[in-house]
C-alpha cells in the first residue's frame, strides 16, 4: 500500500511538472528562461517639473508591448534605477499614473531614475491580467525590464541610467519583487512594503477567502503542496543576492503584520542581508509621517545599495 501511495504521488508530481513545463511556474523552470531583449522607448513627455521629467515608456515582454512611466532626474549625471511595482488595482479602473506614483516621484527627487511599469492588462499594457496568486507572468515582465535596463543603460531613453537596478514593491508588487529577486542575482536591492507573503499557499488563501470571496486565487489551493513549494519564493531565499528591507504596519488589514515577521525570519535563516521596520498603528498604505519615514529610509537604502 505504501508503494502504491508513493507511485501515485510520483505520478501526480510528473503530471504537474509536465503541465508547468508548458507554462513555466516553478523557480527551477523560470531560472532556465532568458530575459530581456528589445529596447525601452520613451514615447512622449508626460510632465516636467523642477526635479525630474516624466515620460510615457514602452518595452517588450513575452511577445507583448508593456507600458508605464519613467521619471528621470533633471540634474546632470547618471543614476541608479529603481523599478517601482504597483499592488493590486482593479484593471478596469487602472490608469498609467497609479497610486504608487508618489513613491516613484519621491525616489526620483532623491536622485534615482524610477521606472513604474503597468503590468499586463493594466492601463496601456497589452495582455490579460493575471488571475492566480503566484503572479509568475507579472514577475517575468519585471525580469525582462531589469535585463533591458542593464543592457541599454547609458543609451537612448536610458541615457541617464546606470546598470544598477533595485526594486520597490507594495502589496502584490512585493510578492512579485520577491520572485524576481530569487530569479535574478543581479538585482542589488529590494524594498518590500506591506508585502504579500513569499509562501504562495498563504497568498492563495488570503486572495481566495479574504480578498475576493472565492472569486480569484483559489486554483493554487488545488495544486499539490509539493508543487506549490517549488513555486514559492520563500523556499528559495538562499538564492537572493540583493540587500532587502521590509516595511510593514501593525494595523495592516490586507497583508497581515505577522507575515513580515515570517519573511524576516526566513531571510535571517538564509543569511540574506536585510532590515525590518515596524510602523505602529500604520495600515496597508502609509500616510503622513509614516509615508515620510518610509521614503527617507527608502532613499538611504537605495543610495547605499545601488551606488
């Protein structure tokens, strides 16, 4: 009977592996893909102010044309790049300048080229929004963008960019940033803010039961645990070469504050250079003094890690 169970488990894993091979999801499968290619193009100026110029930009990923905006400091010189990854916004109401614009703007004023991509199916970006909890396709877009930045830095639309790339991800964007950091050893700094978990089973439960009343994110709950473990970034933190900061409010009702502690414990266990900051009474999106402190810490963090 035990042999029969073992053979059945092996068969289930083989079937899952074959299915995933058609649409790579596991960390091992994603490491075998090549990222980048193509060029980031500035289509037009969206805004000029004393600190920076904002451009509408596009770049290719996975056969799609992706859009977003880029803030470039007006002062002379070249600057590290921070990719700011937005959290969940209803794709039907999403616009190019999302709620995370203020984070990109603050970092641009602090002396960074900031890229704010609109994930597939959001704003002008082609494709359909990703429905699952893992957000693997979103991560592939960021991996492509980071590779393009490094290859194109100093030329064209990225003339003032250095090939030094960091990530800032809020909520869903934080979950995406964790996957990217595990897969791309050239990412040098990752800031996680009110982040989703690195364990996709916990993300699936939160999305399915808490966020959407069983409308989204439930498919992963039917995925064999052994397979889901091979998808979840938290099981591969040892691959991270970036410095990491974690920022979380104790009153966050979307992504539980306890998750930050679990992420920080896993980073510590895997000897990842990291800092963890608690914001007493802060919710999922920081305001007022909490926002000011977050951005002060972010500027200092990226300045030390990326220059």
